């Protein structure tokens, strides 16, 4: 399930906006698996508010609607379902009386100034609404990156670290925990994706068991040479994709023993068929490792192309950043510049993208970034999220960010009745 469209009517009593998610925009220079939804326009029309409204509808947090003048808003999903919110206002004062939220045949009224139902009588409707909606969106992941807040927080953390370095262990520990967040996020992704591969990677291949049954039904003659060649390819792919370097888990199997079994089977098709099925299992696991390795190595390669005086390397514990000075010293994330921290934060988020229902919304991604980075940013994020096909929404003022993409936002004037 994906998002198809967001519509808000009467935003600020000035605008009607439609954000279309259906079209898959691609860079002029490459084909991308991620759907890129670009949103640009003049200041003040509500681009950031739109992202916050989408986030609010996804997470059932309606504070942005309580604090913003609007008539109605609706988020439509690819399965045809939609969630909408409408403001009910006092006729004279135009103060908000309550919010009406609808999802399919469910409806609930919410309090105008605080979270929760409008009244005790509405509480049961609200509880049922939340239960049904959260169940339907169980595998949906929405991440909103407020770049200004992210950068402001990072700058503040750096100032705290410098000022309180001598004041004891507590502040340093808190800061160290902050700096390890991205490393831990990547570490968790590497571990989890090896256990729950389909959560992070899409595949058009039939299930392993179905493939084995199909091969058995086809009754093709299996040669010793073809099986020995498949073993060579397995070993070669492990080296090509640096499986050991990345510390990825591998099955324990004896190459020499398997080769001897194949050679000793001669033309016994029953034995060769069993061995071929076993190889099918090994190859299937290996494809999963290769796809994970490819995403990790792409993350490492593209970041090293962008970083000037630092290098980054992936390992099973996340990643390590080092200075390119004579000491080649290891650096924590809090030693990075604001722009570098922003870049690694966004790319780590793309790396850990899940395959189903992932939406990443980024407000003004160009902030604190050199123009060269701005031009490469979207291509970098979409390449890193290989085989996950997330929806990426960008609200930007930068022509260097948006140059290869059409505007998905349509705006008209709101005319009150």
C-alpha cells in the first residue's frame, strides 16, 4: 500500500492544494526505483504545513489541524481507502468547535484544543477508530524530516558538548548516546535485514520452495559440470560483494565435500537432483546477501564520493568515520559539520528503508549543503534505497534539488462560500 494523493481545502483561508503521488518521476540521467514527489513553490503557501498534515494523518496526531486554519484535508491510499479531517467552526468567531475525522465508514469527533475525543460520549468511537486505522497501517512507515529542526538540534548539541566537556560524565554520556544513534540504526538494519529479508527488499522471484518443486517437475538432466560451475559462482559472488568484509552471516557448508559428492555421483540423476536442490537453497540465501551487500556498499561508495576530508566504512556494527589526516583518527558523528551530519542522517535513513509502505518526507533538504551535494542528493538517496521502492517527498526552494523533476503540487485560490 502506498499514498496516492493528499488534498487540503482552504489552507490559511487562501489556498487549495493537491499533492499527487501517482506519477513516478525519474531523473533525466537514470532510472530510479524510488518514487520521487517534488513540491516547490513560493514561501508562505504551506509546503511545510502540508508535510506536517500528512504526518498527522499517518500518525493520528491532529495538533497541526487544531493550530492551522483550514476547511478540510484528505489522504488517499492506493487500496482506495482514505482518511479525512474537517474543521467545524463557530459561525461568528470562526473559532474551532471540533474536528471530524473519517476513515471508511468510521467517524469520530475530536477536541478543538487538546488531544483526545470531544466528549466522554465520543471516547468509544475514537478508541475503535484508532484500533482499526492502526491495524490497516500496521506495516506503513512514515518519517518526516524537519531539516531546520534537525540542524538546530545538532548545532545545539555541539555547543553543549564544547561548553560542558569539563563538567562530568552525565552530559558526555548523553551526548555519546545521541552520536551513536545513526551507527546503531545502521547496525540494527544489517542485523534485522538478514533475518527479515522481505521487510527491506522487493523481489519478483518465486518462493524458494516453489522453485525447487518446479525444477523437480521439469525433470531436466543435471550435469556434474553445471553443479560444479554453480559452486564456483557462489564463491566468486561472496568475494565480489565483500561478504566477509561486511561481516554478513553465511551458511556453513563444506565446498570440498560438496564437490567430491558431485564428482562421485557420476550420472546418478537422483543424487544430482538432491544436490541441485541444496545448491538452490544456498544460491537463494546468497542472492539475499548480495542485495544487502549491494545496498551497503552503495551507501559507503556514494558517501565517500561526497565527503572530502573524511572516509566512511561499513561493518557489522554499523559504520566508522575516519579523518583523512595523518593520524587517520576515528571520528564520532558529533565531530561532523552540520552539513555532514545532515547528509549522513538522510542517507542512513534511506539505507534502512523498508520495502512496504515507506514514506520519507524531507522539508528543505538543501539546508547547510553545498551546491554540489544538493545536485547529487536525490540520486544518492534513491540509489541507496535500492530494491525498497519508497515514496520520497521533498519540499524545496532549491533549483539544484528540483531541476530534474516536475512539481507534484497543484495550487488554486480558495474561495469561501
